[in-house]
C-alpha cells in the first residue's frame, strides 16, 4: 500500500476594495540611543510591508503602492487578520497609508 502525499492548500488573504494587506513591523524593544526597554514597554511601530494589494488599488495610478513596499500607516482602522500565530497581518484602508519609503536612486 503506497502512501499518498497530499499537499496542504495555502490560505490566501486578498484585500478587497481600496485596501491593502500588510505585515506590521515588530515593535522595538530598544530606543534609538540603545537603551533596552523592559518586556512590558515597547515603542509602538506603525510601519510595515505590503503583502498584497487589492486589484482596485493595483489599477489606480493615484495610489503608487506595490507588494513589498515599506509603508507608514495609521493603525486606527487596521483590521487584524487572525491568520498566523504572531498576528502581525492587517487589512488597512489605503487612505490610512500615509507614506511609502523609497530609495533615492
């Protein structure tokens, strides 16, 4: 009797409307001056990497946001996605993305 391998299907989160899916950067445990903070104190981080962009945003030239961009966002309307153990995925309205980090080339 041969064992049949079944491939696990990956779950995909696709943002709809004018939204993006992003992975929030980890909160910092150390200040810029190098002071290590206690475990209960963290500097809140509101930056992250774009994981997916809705098809509506992809087609809209007014929103120059692409997958893998590093962005600064307002977390007020961010919806957490209970998809991973560390729960750093969020669906964010594109209006709440206030800046995209770009390299000067």
